[in-house]
């Protein structure tokens, strides 16, 4: 696949920069109050109604065990083909085209790290992320 | 030969999938395909495999399976999607198309898939030139025409068959799903308008919403009608299933099907196929006695199985009844106690009806054979949970020496169900009314204790009390003079589930939760009420 033709949406979480493939994000929304899901683990904050679809809100900071989502953050609603899921992140920085140079993955949920300008962006491995969440929900 | 409508369904659906497969392959070859395309291709092959396997088209299933495998390797990034793969996959799609056309034309196909299967299984990038080259000659192995027509190996696409006429329009099932979604949304919105209308007390608005209600009901009915297919769509293949099995184990059986014309939602009907096959096989295998046994009891030598579908109000009832040996509740209870599935005390208190339902507890049946019809082991527990997932319920009636009946009650449609809304701490949850046997407002002095368990008297039967709040990890005070509870069945055992209050019954439009929430045990979906409130639908049988 020609990765260079793809762009990333860059968001921030606890001072770090993360990226998601643009085509995986359906919509960026302001947070609304999620309706809690009985018995769900802490990182599932609840569900919200997004244009008639019930979408689970995943608190990424809690999942990564790095605090919790900030009220003034954003919801990144994922493409429905991946999951019925919105990621609660601290903020959205913008879009970048991927630049050359990738480093090996830092951990299981990070697909790779790309350099951009002065810093680096950790690209989330979305399918692994959803799988991990699914695993924990089954328990 | 009778053209089974089930086969028609298979043909039209598999062509749909094949078309998608070809389009996706070409797309991915031309411009790097996205992850979604890879997934879609994988899923199309997977669906094709499943459909073919359930219809007994082994070779179509096998070839689809290989295509699915190779796409799985691409998906896992073990393979890069290159020209070599595209060639192989297109070759596979062409061969599948020919095989499906053979099915459509009722030809016994003996196409050779072995070579292609081999090349798909051993594909390594770089070797594609060779693979593609020698593949071309193998693709078109002639079908053997059963009626002596000259075999034709030529046209792959557009081969005329009797399914090409334009008297009907085929609509993709996603479009139907979308239509029903939109209709559901409209109904939710109508409830919203009515709420506003009540606050405004405007007769003109009331009139308009009443009219809107009527129109929406019509629309809803029409949309549902489009999705309805007759019971015969699946039932027509059952005589064969029963016949083959009866022959195999040497029993003589009369099998009758009633109500083939009864229509059900396509989604529900598809989901019913496996459970019914299982129940029928059970009836043939265990339900009916051998001829010798029947003679000894003075019964007609031929066993009898009836499959009946009928409408009852807004439900369809499907019954499988046999005139076999029936079940002995006491023996079922004894087995369950022996296997430690129920305590001796609980067993003693069981009604016959509850005892029959023990057969649906996971682990009750030891004879969990793998059926070659469905291709995997489905026990009665799977039957019951499938029926419940479809919004229905299963009951069993049996009389020793006379026979058994398995009764499946199903909604006409999946998308809109009747629920009981209950309050738990600060949230509202919806309980499908099919899971509610009765609602009770219980005086506290009618509660007694049995060890650690609180029980209450329900028509002479002591039922354990359980706090639904507690089960769901919510605060549970259950204050007040009367306890609100509903009686439901958990793991084959009736219990009283205590809630903080009843809100009422309502029709709601079920929204699937999708990934990842659908993996949570006990959640059956969600819904948005007229006031905009989001509620969860509990799958009561599976909350523990």
C-alpha cells in the first residue's frame, strides 16, 4: 500500500501526540455526557447517540492507565466498519501527510511511530485496540 | 425437479457476494485498496463459504474457504496484495461463478477445483507469473450435464439461466436494513413530537401527529412486508434432512410440514434454520422410539414428526412435535443433580416445565455430537440462546409415552420489540416482554428466608429473589413497602428479579450495539426512547 498518499488525524492525550488514519475517523465531536453501561469496565464511559447510532465512548487515557479524559476534550467517532466506538481524547491538533521514516512499534497498541516536523506521532493500531477492548468486555 | 426457493436464495445471494468479490479484487489491483476493502473481500468470501456449506455445496464452500484464507493472510499483513494474488482470486471467482451457474441450471457439477485450491494454499509472492500461466488452462473444466446436453465450458459471465428475468427486483439486504432503520428512527421521532404536543396542548399539532402516526404505521408495515419470506424458504429442505437421518439410523418416520406459507422476517427465518435442524434431528434420534419399542407400546410402527408454523397475534409460533417416548421430568432432574447443574434442594422444587428446560442448560446433554448438517455442534442451549437472540422464546412440553413438543415463539420482526421499562437506581433498562413471565408488587412480609436465600411464594412455589440492581453492579436499596419484581427464567430456573420500579410497557426500536459492546454478556442492544433517553435492552437469560 502506498502509505505516503495517506493522511493522519493527529490528536493529543496526556501531552503525547497520537495519530489515526484519516479514513478511520468518521467525525470529530464535542463531548456530551455518555449514558453509563451497566457492568462495563471503567474505560468505557458509556454510550452516546450519534445521529441515531448508539456509540460506545472509550476513555483512552483510562485504557492506557494514564489518568482520565478531560471534559474539554473531543470525541473521535470511528468509522462504523471498524467499530461502534468513539475515542475520548484531549484535543485534535490537525491533519498531516505521513512523512518518511518510521520507527519500530513502541507497544502493542501503537502500530508505528512516524516523524513529523519536530516531533513524533504514535499511530494507533486500531484493530488491536478494538480487539483488546472486546477481550476485556467479554470477561 | 422442484426448484427449492432456498436454492434460489442461495443463488441470488452468492452472486451478490461474487460480484462484490470481483469488484474488490479489481479495485485493489488498480489502486491500493484500503483496509476496509481487504476486510470486505474477506467477509464476502466468508459469507459465501458459510452459505455454500449450509446448502451442502462442498466444493463451492472449499474454494471460498481458500479465498477467505488467503485474504486473511493479507489482512494479517503476512502477504502483500499483488498481481499474483489478484489473478488467483479472479480465477477463483470465475470458477465459483461457473459452479453457481451449474447449481442454477441444475447441473451436477464435477469441476476440478483441486489444482486452484492447491495454488491458493501454497501461494508465495514472486511465483505469480508461473501460477497465473498454468492456472488459465485449469479454470474451465466442463460440467457434466445430467440430461445429456453437450457440456459447455465457454461463457463465464452472462450465461443465460432461468434467473435472468425482470419480473422481480433484487434489493440488497443492506438497503432493506437501512429502510427499517430509518423507519424506526421516524417512529422514535414521532414519540418525541407527541411528547412536545402534550406540553403545548395544541389540537392542530395533535391532529397532525395522529395522522403522522397512522402513516408511519403503514410505512412500517410496508417495510416489514418487503422483508417477509415464507416459512417454506427454509422448511422445504427439512423433509430431506429428516429422511436422510431416519434412513441412516433405520427408523420409519412420517414427516409433515404445516404452514409453509406463513411469512417471517428474513433475518429471523435465516436464524431459525440451524435451531430447527437440531430439534428435528433430536426428535428423529432420541424422541422417537425404534419400531420394536413402538410395537411393544401398541403405537403405530411409523413414528410421526410434525413441523407447524402459525401466526398468533403479532408472533409466529413454530412447533416441532413428535409422538415418541416423551421425557420424564424426574429423570431429567436427577441427571441435572448428578451433574451438579442444580442443587438437590432446587431440583426437588422444580415443576415439570422447568425440568424440561433443563435440557437447555449448557453441559446438560452429554451426547453433543457434531452434526454434519450444520457443520458444528449445537446443543439445546445454543438453540435456546439463538431463539432468544432473535427476540423469541422456547418452551418444551412433553408427556411420557406420548411425545414431546418444542415450541418457538418469535416476533414477526426483529427491529421493533415490546419491552417492560424498569428503573434501577438512576438508570432505565428495557426487558423484552418475552422474558417477563409476570410482574409482581410484593409485600415484604411475604418474603421468607431459606438459608442465605430470600424467597417468596409464587403460586405455591418458592422462588428465589435476586436484586437486578445488584446483578448489574448498581446501588441497591429497594426501599418502600412493596417490592417491585418480575418473574423470569435464569439458566432454566425461575427467579424473581427485584427492581426499583416499573415505568411501563412500550414498543421500542432495537439498535444493535455493534463492536465492541455487543460482546458484553447480558446486553441485548440499545434503544432511544421518545424523550431522547438512551436505554439498554437486557438479555435476561444471560445476565448471570
